[in-house]
């Protein structure tokens, strides 16, 4: 018991130092404008936001804080990515220092929308301009508003996503000690996420792809469950890929959610890792109940009609927590991008997981070192070689 307590305390200490986000300060905006030559900027990304956070009053640089709102607010943040950016990384200024656009991700403008109709027009116009696709990202536990903004920017940039990035930012306290608060915040945001997805479906969008991480996967599954209960689980045919990365969901709860949702018609993937230290702590807090994100029986999960991608033998880049491999391992990010660039509707007729083995082998040949990714589908198990060890 003493040994186990020490392990848990060690994990808690690691989470305190790095958390899911790895950033203690949560300032998004610079105190003063910092300029850089256009030649030092790789791209500018417009991130559309629906959030259940209260506006940040104590420190306006955060834009939105960790307190809950009973209504959804809407905004857009423009973020530049420096030319020196490395795939899988989020280059950030230290602490509360101003960001240098030549060296770090930098938020250059915030646009606030008065309400849902104004936001719907803005995001709908962007979707129509960019190719009729939207990528909704739902962040996880211990994330500030800035963390979600920068992570989605990095994902959209590194995967070359051909559509509009939309962040759903629920009211995480952005504290390692705020697990229960965050879980309640995620529960409180279920209707808001459902409403946001329905709003997007009413635009000219043809495909709404979802990537959810950590505790955000619980929120996403609850919203999808609610859609299923109303008889519109696929958003009138517009739901695209669903990717649940490091799901912080009790395995039994997930099974019940999938039973209500039903077997997916479009590609639906779970990315898990047996060495996810953040989920070990979550399991302890939850009474030693296994979490989907480090569950050892992939075939059991796949029987519910999902693809299970085991990343245990690949390397993470979050200081040893191994909780965000899908986004911070450069090869895995490229693999994800290769999938996302083909609309889910064109893959709906394929067996789940089809083509992933070829993509993985191709990446493995391009990189000297090799690690294994094990993909379990409802029909077969694939072991592919990728770079990134």
C-alpha cells in the first residue's frame, strides 16, 4: 500500500509539473504587439471557437478563464505558426512572456461574436470557402483556453487539414488538482457541444470531423449519445471521422455509450497507449477502474464497431506522460493527416482500418528507426511499422 501510494504521488507530481497541457501560465495574448518579418511566418490559422468558459476578467490576456458559463460564447482567434516550427511541437513563450511570431505560436487577433447566429454565419462562410469540411477539436483535462487554441492550431497545421478548425473549449480549471471540477464541467457542457455540432451541420458543410482528447472524449461520447437518442446520430449524414485520443472514460461506461450510439457507419477510432501515465492516475482516482485509453483488450473494444489503434510502442513527446502521442509524435501526426485529408464518406464503404497498414509501412520506410502500431478492427488485427521510436 505504501509503495502504491508513492507511485500515485509520483504520478500526481508529474501531472502538476506538466499536466495534459504542459503550461503553467495561460496567457494567450501579448501585452504589446510583437512583429516579425513575413518570411519568418509559415502560416496563419483562423481558429473558430465555441466555449462554455466565462470571459477572463482578472487577466484579459487569457481571453477566457476556467469559470463555467451557463451559455455558450463564440469567438475566432488568429494564430501564426513560425517557420522554425517542428512537426508535433507547440513552440511557446515561457511563462507570461510575450510571444515572438518568428519563434513561437502567436495569437494575433481575437474576434468575438455576439451570439450563435453571427457565429454561424462567420464559420459557415469559412467552411464554404475552405472546402466544405470542419474539424472539431475537444480538449482534455487540465487545459487552459490557450492550450486548446494552440493544440488545434498545431493539429490543423501539421496534418494539413483541408477545412475549417473549430475548437469546443469547455471550462477546465487548468489545474492538476481540478480533476473533479473538470469532470463536472465536461458534464455541464454536453448540451452545448451537441448544439454546436447541430449548428455546424446546418451550414454548407459536407463533413464534420471530430478529434477529442482525454476527458474531452467523455464529453464527445455523451454528445454523440444524445444525438443518437434524438434519432440524428450522424448529423443528417454530415458526421465524418470520430477520433478519440487517450480516452479518459471508464470502459464499462464507454460500452454502454456505444450500445446506445450503435455501430458506427463512418470511420470511428480509439487511440490508446498502455504506458499512458496520466490515465493511470485517473484510474486510481476512479477506484481502480480501467480507462479506455490504456485498456489492454483491444478486441473487446473493437467488437463495438470501432478501430483501436495501440500506440504503446511509439514514443510520446510530453515529458514521459505519454498522454498526447497522437499529436506530438511527428510520424503519428503525419499518419493522422494522411487519413484526414480523404473525406470520411469516401472511406465509409471500406472495412474499418483499411489502408492504414500501407500508410504505416510507407512512413516506416521513410524513417530509419521503427516502432510498432497495432490496429485492431472488428475484422482483423494489423501490425504496422512506423518511424518515431
